[in-house]
């Protein structure tokens, strides 16, 4: 796939990127950018302002959250996990989860679609 056929928001290939600079925090908002998308899953970066959240939901595949800036609370099956920069957590398929930012945060979500 060449640069012209890639999806909007995709990162340029064969270049070094700093993930925390791919999205900016906006007052009172959630900003997202999908960096990669394929049949096997996708990679999206998010910037949450203080107090922003994703409501509880579930997905049919595992997903990894990697925090690179701020603080994030990831709730999986009702249990809260407090993430600090550098932390990563895997949210299992078909288990209810939610995400909220007690302070501005930047993080990456990697969805891992299963075979089949």
C-alpha cells in the first residue's frame, strides 16, 4: 500500500514518530487519530482533557491501552486500574470496560482482532 492509498491520519512510513505528539489535548474534548488500520486490528491515539471518559462498553476482541502522558483510570469488569505514564493494560474481549481521565492524558489503544 503506498502513501496515497493509506487511510486519513495514517503515519508516514519509514519515518520516526513520537506518539505523544500525534494528538493534542483540546479543552473539554476527546481527540483521536487512527494511526494504522488492517484486518488484524487498528492503532488509535487519544488525547483526553480532564474529566473526559468513554462509557462502559465491551468489544469482541482484546484491546491494549498504553498511557504516555497524564493519568488514566481503566475500569474492567467493575475494577478500577490507575495507569501512570508508561503503563499498559490489556482489556479482554467481551468484558465490560470504561476509560476516564482524572487529568489531561494521552494514550494509545491497540485493538487486536482475533482470527476467524
